[in-house]
């Protein structure tokens, strides 16, 4: 089971290196889900002495006032043999075998973060101690609770320390080690008071009673140690720390532990409790309990890690890839983004995404409706036919058939189709532009780079404008061609229809006969309708060929040509990503690496079990 604590140690070190130490963060935090033991106590409660007794080494700063001004994450690693040594996370390549130097480094690292003031900081110091005389254990030493600010400290220091302590111990995965001195009333204990607030049932609080040997003569701590004064789910543990005189004389920790065992074994009041008293028992009991808690939390941690990895990957995908540093890489990135945009645009036109169906609506509804509104029958009314036929004669009335009059009637009717043809071109152009806006919004990669987004949009609109002009020319030519050449076969068949239309070769004397003019109007209308039906099919073909097909084929061709001429600086200006997004991506990438490593570590331990 020792590998469970080692696993949590690894994950906590990784979290600390990443700046994840349980503070409020916009990023997901693994720290809060990892079980840990937080050491809580008031100033002068003997908190430091308890930790040193568990470790068996003098390594913590001492003095008056607030000595611990940053959380100390203390990880104990039991080794089978070899010399004891310590390592700091911020000095990964340096081993400390002199524990006086460890104490000095804790002081110096505290000052580096807080300055040479008496301020506090929530950023932890991470210390690992390797020794054959310790049990595998992780402890978080927190600043001592205080009731008043001393000189050089802000008035808020009391609240600041309490808030920092609460931020650790209020989390359900935190095991609370509440240190209280036996020579003070338990009702005034800072550690018990704050522990009761966050853990009212005492389900995750271990009570440690210090300074038992300093109690007034005639008094003892049996009621507390047996759980009658204040009951916790776990038995209270009493410890006897070294006295100040022992510390001044540098009394050996091994000797101090022996004296502690002798004290409980030889003191009548505590003799019956001696088997569960002392710092050695405390360390073993905490290690065993931490293992059990970690084991119970493994499934939940695995679930959290899997969920968080999916969330991090999704957000990184949304933020897009980081920007390349060289010109070639930047050019490649821009082209790839443009291709993604172009692919989305084509999907809109091809019906994979919505929007392209509006173009068919132009051909199937708008164009026929516009042609219908031309009202050729009104244009070919009796009065208008008579007028144009008469004008076509000039000074010489027609002798056989009014061919010139026919031509003028047909041309004047057909030329009005130019309007609906142009309108159809413009309608499709508007739809194509609308789809550019849609495709830009749906191209997530373009959201990264505002300048590139604008440039791609402008390039696409310029291309569509050029395609519209070409389409207008081609489409209007179709109408002009119909005006330029009339279908002869249509008119050659007219004389054969004697019953309906009669022979159009009439005497000049009945050229203004209403019946005759009516037949001319009917004939011209039939021809114009025939041409209209033809153009109704050919105009959409022209528009699709000149606009839709070209938009699919070469929307950004001109942009790509210009892009190839740009230098690194100009390419950089197109990839002007928001610095906040870059920082966010970097932070998410590191966090994702942490979670993936954590997943691999936990899975390995889970499979080993």
C-alpha cells in the first residue's frame, strides 16, 4: 500500500510545479482532490515540535511571532538504507544532508516570496525528506493561528491566516491534524475551534495534545485523551516534545523519542494509554489512515481526471494550435486555416450545411416570378401592336408581311428580361456573401486571429464581386443573343395554321384590321414565352457556372497568390492572436500534461492492486 502515498506525493509535486496548490483558479485543479494531512495549531502550540518528532530531525525555523508564513508541503519517503537527505522542489538538483541548511533554505525561500517582511503567502514550499526512520506520509504545515497582529504586520493578518488555513481544511479530502497544548483550556484551543467549524462531527480530525509534561501538578489530560472532554471519531494522541532546554542543547531526536516513551510508560495517569501515545505512534497511525483514505478516493480521482482531460482537450481544440515561429510554418498555418474555411463554405453550397438551398429558391421562385411580372400581354396590347407595326412601315406600307414590325415587337419584349436576369445575379451574389459570413463564424480557427479573419473575409468578398461582374456579362449576353437572332422555324410554321391564325400575307388594305393585329400580338407573345422558357433554364446555368462554380473552385485563389509574396513580419501581423489566449493555451497544455501523467500513474497503481 505504500505505493499509494508515493503516488499522491508524485501528483502533489507535479501540482506544485504547475502552480496548482488549491487556490481559487479559472483552471481545473487536481490538488483539491488529493487526500492530504493539514497540520493546524495556534502559535506556541508545539506544532513545529510535533512535526520534527515525526520526522526525527530539527529542520523547521523557530522563533517568536509568526515563523511559518507559507504552507510547507512535507513529504516523507521511507528508504531501506542510506544516508538521510532532503530535497526542495524549487532546487531539484540539490540534496541537503545538513538539516540546519534545510531550515535556512525554508527561511530564505519564504523571504523570496514574501520579501523580508512578516507577510504571509499561500504559495507552498515543497520539501521531501528521505530517511529509513520515517513512515511514508504527506503533511501540510500551515501558519500558526494568531489572535493579534504584531509590529510590521497588517491588521488583517489574523483573518488572512485563518482564511488560508480554512482554504485547506474545509475541503472534504483534507485530514485535519489539530494541535492543542495540554497546559491551556481546550475550550480556547484555536485548532479545535477552527476544526469544529469545518468538521463538526470530527469525522476527519485527529486531535494531538502537546505539552502534557508541562501541566500543573495535580492535573492531567486523561479526560481529553480518553475522549470525554471533546470527542472525536479517532482517539486523541498525546505527545511529549523536547523542552526548550533540550532544543538548546541539541538533544538527539532518538533520545527524545525514548524519553517520550518512558514518560507515558512510567506516569501512572497515562500508563494504560502508553500503547497509543507518542510521536512514533502518531506517525504510523497517520500513515495508515492516509493510505486508507487514498485507497477509497482512487475511483473518484480517476473519474475526475478522465472528465477533466476531456474538458481540457475540448478547450484546447477550441483555442486552436499555437502559432509557428518561422515564416514557412506561419504560411502553412494560414493556408490550412483558409482551407478549413473554404471546406466549410463548400459544405454550405453543397447542402451539407444550411444556406445553399437559397440559391435554388432564386432560380425556382424569384426568377420565374420576376419574369411573370414583366406582363408581356400588356406590352402586346392592340394599341401597342398597331403603333409598332405602323411605325415599322415608315413611308412605305408593308406589302406582304410586317417583318420589321415583328422584330421590333419581339426585341422590345425580350430586352425587358435583362432586369430579372441582373436581379437573379445580384440575389445569388448576396447569398454567396451571406454564406461567407456564416463560414467565417463557423471556422473556429479564424476566431483566434482577428486580422486574418478580416483579411479572409475581404478577399472572399472581392472574389465574389469579380465573379458577379463576369456573371452579369455572361447572363445578359444570353438575353442579347435571343434579341439578336430570332428562331426562323417558329415563324415558318405559322402560315400552315390557317384555321387558327390564317395566312399572315394579307392585303395592304387590311393591315390595320383588328383581327390581323390580334393575330400578330398572339404570335409574338407565343414566341416571347418560348424564349422566356428557354432563358428560365439558361440563366441559372450561366449564374451557377460563373458564380457558384467559381466560388467553389477559386474563392481564395487571389488571396493565396498575394499570401505567397508576404514576408515573416507581414505573416505575423495576420496571426495576431490575443496574448491572453496564448497564455491560456500554454496553461491548459501544462495542465493537460499533468492530468495525463496523473492518469497513467494512477492506472498503474490501480492495475498493480
